[in-house]
C-alpha cells in the first residue's frame, strides 16, 4: 500500500487496515517460523505498510490536537 493510497483513507479505515495487516503479519511470522516461506520479503513489505499506516494515524491525531 502506497502513501498516496493511505492519505486518501479515513481514520476509521486506517485503524481497520492496521488491524487487518497486523493480523496478517502475525500469521505470516508464525508460518515462516514453522516452515520457511518461499518469499520472506512479503513479511518486510507488510511490516512497513503497518508502520506507514501507524505514522499517518499519529500524524492525523497530532494535527487534530494542534487545531483544538
């Protein structure tokens, strides 16, 4: 998920995407621990997507408190 796509999402959508991707990341980590994945780079990609989403959420919360 690219930053431009994340910028278009609402706060509720971002929160739901964070929970979705976090669950997917945990499942992939467990699966990779049991038997090596064919493409472990997917784990890195999802981890970075979660970080982008959390950063955008924090940015929006900070701007909301600054405006108030």
